[in-house]
């Protein structure tokens, strides 16, 4: 959805809403009514408070709740134990981790992925490097309880399809696989988008 310079993108399969390409400030919205409320509010805020050049916009506080009757927020809780999490929160956590350089003055895994994607003209990225993302993601999900995984799994593309077909339960291995699959795809998409921006800047 676009109006003037304001852009809102919503992916129903992952319940993710992003305004103005600010991926790290993504918001979890289960249905289009919630998404429209957030879009309307974000658009109104962008009109009232134009963002100064070089500044960082603060996360938008939300007042509605999702179908788990828990507050929807774009703030990530650092603790894993006993915390109900959302799919986009885990994705952001993985993405933030791979943006951090392993050693000082060394490129991060994210930087390496973007460079590899540039070689593929922004249409893909190195599979060996993505395996490192998989290992980290599975390790992160492995620390979570079955209950936490189930909450997140219900938001995955495979989870939504399974529930729609009457299968409301999944074992731990299936849930980790389905959650990780959505995360890999989202991160690969973001890597390719950044690579495409690099390619556009290079072309006259």
C-alpha cells in the first residue's frame, strides 16, 4: 500500500507488517483489520512528525491485541525462557545476529551474503553461507519450549496451512523446521533486496 512517499507492506503468511522499508521495526499483525489500524496510525504519525534527515524514528507503540490476547509490540524481549514469542521477532533476532561481525574489522555473515547475492544479480545468495544461518537459527529455536514453538509455528506458512486442514498439532522437529524455513526465506529475500539496491547504485 503506497500513498505519496509512505509505503506499507504486509505479508499475511508471516503476519509481518513493515512501513517504509524499516525491516527492524517490523510489526506483527495477524489480520488485515489490525494491519489497516497500524498503517493508518503510522501514516498519520508520518504526516504529523516528519523525520529529520539522519535521525532514527522511534518504534511505534501499539495498543491492540492479537488472537493470543497478548500485546502486539515491535520490541524484542532478549530473554528466551518462558517468553511468548512471535515469528517476526525471531527473524529479527537472527538477522541482527548475522549482522554482527564475528571478529573486529571483519565482514559480518550478512555482508558476505549480500556480496554473494550481488554476484547472482540480486537473485539469490550463497547456499553454504545460508547453512550458517540455518545452524544459528536451529540452535536458537532449540532453546525454546514446545509451547513457545507452537505459538510461533501457528504463524508460519506451513503452520497456517496445516491448521487450515485441521492439523492443529505438530511435533518439535516439524515446528523447528517450519519456523526455520520461513526465517531463511525472509532473510534471503532481505539479502537479495539489499544486493539489488547495491546493483542499482552501481549502474549509470
